C-alpha cells in the first residue's frame, strides 16, 4: 500500500508491530507518529518523543474472517480503508493526543484519502 503525507508531517515515523485485537487474534499494525514536545507525554506503544497520530491494522483474509464473525464487517473504533486479494486495511484513530499535535488531526483524513493499494 502507499499513502501520502502533508508537508507538515515531514518528521513522521512509522513503527511496525503485532498487536492483539482480541484475546486470540493478533494482527500487524503500523503506527504513524509525529514527535511531541509536550512534557510528560508518553505512549506505551511507541518510542519517545513520538505520539501515535493513527494506526493502520493489516488483517489477513483469515484473521479478517475471524474478526468479522465476532464483530461484523465494520471495524470497531476504526474504518476499513481498503482490501486486496490477501489483506484488509483498517484505520484507527488514537483516543488521546498530546496538545501540541492537535493541529495535525485534520491531516489524518487527508492521509487516509491518499491510501492506495500497490499496483492499483
């Protein structure tokens, strides 16, 4: 997949992880982050000084089938950005942001709209 970032996000960083979305269901997650200058801000999922602006969950066809059988085809707390022959891509917004990064929130929708599957 590819996504395009606004110029104001020039210092973004991506953290790649595997997370449990249910007790027995683990998927690949990309955390798209910007550095924060807020004192005391700490995200438990990424290295300081970064804060998660949004996450992209990548489900395999098999893991999506399990997830959808439990929760339906609408991802809880997120939105389906696209699907390929092998994967389903779900965008999730953070529940909290440090105050110095609120101005970047409107850029998340712009980034989400730029999402494209490779070769499409």
